[in-house]
């Protein structure tokens, strides 16, 4: 039986190159994707190539129960190909059936595979520290890396000197951040939405002006994805729809929405590009790099975490992302761009705060005002209405 190149993700270049070099072109329709124009290859030949790639990055861990006891994450072959390698074309509805044909004789569902660096002698400690980054920030050692020996906890969770969080983030910065850097140009338009308490009155409690639509004051600042409580950043969305969705609106909510224009070029980290290292972590390439796989996992996990809604309502849920954001800010960047968790657009957090009394600047350090980088172009208010559609089919009039 044969499949074709059109069954697979067009971004998997090393994988498609193998099909091109070892397959044949014909006009027969592929039994899996139904298309006639792909290069055909025998599933057994391609399956052997897949297993060589899997073995490049993963080891078969037959004692899964022991792996779980040891804290080692295990994956099934199906999970590796579908959710980690993203091997198949997104329109391929026969991906599961094709996986079974490609890997005939293999158990594709049992999680028996683990990343080699999960327990490899040289990379184990560093890798587990990366994976424990969020846990340590939330539950173990929030503000400083420990440098004076063991202070309790597991050995892998103790962060020493250059191998601590600062060292890891510095390594990530040196290796990856420069590739994620972009410039947001002057004139870029962005939006903010704010739900207004029903008890507040316009002209008394708020006005259609900058103070009402800008960042919260330092005394009213709540913990957010990138900012801890008390440190207020300027969150914006690329368009109105994304800004409104980020506000989690309900029926009858009163909403302010402001349109801003960025007044000068700003240097930000574009976390929406967190998949740019796919080639270096391509298990089907001879250039596969285990160390880049660690960075890629961290970048991807940060993108996932920063997009999660804080359903538990606990300030602690964003501690790790707040620390990464503060590290980025300390490197002189103006903000971070990231995918919206609720819409198809993206958001940007700028490391600029609310307008403050200028006299406060004389004695204490404060964030620069967001008005240093953005100009409010317009602000409007409206009320959310929900229309109910009543099904009447089958009722005689």
C-alpha cells in the first residue's frame, strides 16, 4: 500500500525530501487523502524512516510505570507524530488510519517513549530544571536563585548560579530571543477594551478620556499574564474584536473601547514566532539538535501558558510568565507580542504604565507613562446586547 506526499504537513521539509527521493510520481489517487498529484511512496518504507526519526529523539521506555514514578514524561507514537511533530496535513482526515498503516506492528497508543534528554546523563539535570521552571517559580523559590547549597526540596529543583533561572533565561536570550525580535513601527494601531461597573456614572466616576481607558493605577493594579500586582503594563490587542474578546464580555456589560496609535518604533519579542526553530528540532533531519529541542519546548510552553485564562483566579498562576516578562524588560525590550487565547488575533504587552503625577518621578522609580509611546485616537462606549433566537420549526401558526 502507498500514501503520498500530500498527506503530510508541507512544513516538514526533511520528511517530504525523503518521499521525493524515494517515491514515484503518478496520477493515481491516494487512498488516504484522495488527491492524485502527490508523490507516492510505500507505507512500509516510509514507516521505517519515521521510526528512525523517532529513535533519534526518543527512547522506548518499556517500564512505563517506573518512568512515571521517576517523574519522566512518556509519549505514545501517535502523540509524538500528531501533537509534537505535527506530521500530517491539517486537512488529512485519515491521519490516524495512516499512522496505523505506517507503523504496522507498533503500539501507537501506549505511551512508551520518552525524550532521550529526560534521563540522559549529560542533559538530565538541565532539562528537568527547564521543565520545573514554572513549578519552582510558583511553589519553591520565587524571587532569587539559591546559590548557597541545598535548602530543601529535590536536587533538581535547587537552582545554583549559572544553572539557575537567570542562567537559563540568559542562555535562552543569547540563543533565541534575538531571532524573535521585531520592531513595531510608529503609526501601528491597537485597541483596549474595559468593562465599566454598572454603578459608575459618566462624567462623575469616569470620562471618555485617557484616564478611563489607559492602564490601571498602581494602587488598583491586579496580577496579569505578564505583570505582578502593583506593576501595571499597557496591554493592547491588534484589533477591536480581539480586544473585546479579551474582556470576557457578558450581556448588558457597559464597555469602553479605545483606539491608540504607537508614536515611535518599539522593539519587542514576538512570541507568536515561537515555532521558528522547527528545523533544528526536526527529528527527521540529520541536523536535529537536542539542546534546541529544549529551547523550543520552553518557548512553546511559555506561549501556551501566557495564553491560558486564569480560571482558578489565583495570582500564583502567572508567576512564571511574569518572571520571564520582567527578564525581557530588563534586557531593554519595550514589550512582548503573543497570540490571543480567545481570538484569532494577537496581543501586545508594552512595559509602560499608567499616567502618574510627574512629581512622583523626582523621588521614586516608576515605569514610563504609556503616553510616552502611544496616543489615544478615539474612545467610545457601548452596551453589550444578547439576542435570543427562538426555534419555531414544526409549530403551526
